[in-house]
């Protein structure tokens, strides 16, 4: 029962950190002008070019280093399973961040892209809680799980 509570807590913690770190990284490195299928307005392109001049790339490099430290610390303090889950959370967030940058809107229920990539991402997202649970059970079996009583 305690492992289920840890699973729920770690799910939200890993999701929060991974999503924010990859959001800063993609926002700094992604250039919507190079996107061929992009239908972005000229005002948005001008706004985006002003943002790029203010220093999104150095911030992206800083968050890239922070992301690597984050993944290593999850691996060091827990195990490779949870590090893989954190990396997966980062990777499945990239298409959403690109969509938000291109359209200059947040993804909500009405404007979510409906394609096969997002269906696969949703399925992967649903597989993350069992993966976290199995990683924590592995730690518990090896007596390396931190127990709070």
C-alpha cells in the first residue's frame, strides 16, 4: 500500500520536473521558422525573433545541463527504471511543446492535435505509473527502498 502512495507521488514529481525542464530546452532550441508545415503569422515570427535575441539559447543550455543533472540524480538515488521514466516523460512532451510554440496557445481539450503520434504518446503516458510501481518494487525487494514510518 505504501508503494502505491510513493508511486502516485513520484509520478507527479517526475512529471512536473521533466515537463518543465524539457519545455525550457525545446523553447530555446526549436525554431518555428524552419518548420516546413508551419502556418505561423508574421506577427508571431517577429515576436519569436525578438524573444530569441533576448537569450533563450543560453537559458536552454542551462536547462540542458540541469536536465542531465536531474536524470543522473534520479538514477543515482533511485534506479535506472525511474531515470528511464523521467527521460520518457521528457521525450513525450516534445511534440506538445512544439505545437504550443507554433500556435502560440496552450494545449486544451478543444485544440489538441488528433493524430497517430498523440495516440501513441497517450498510450505511453498510461504505461508510466506501472513502470514507476515496478521500479519501486524492485527497490523494495533489494531492501534499498527508503521507508518512512
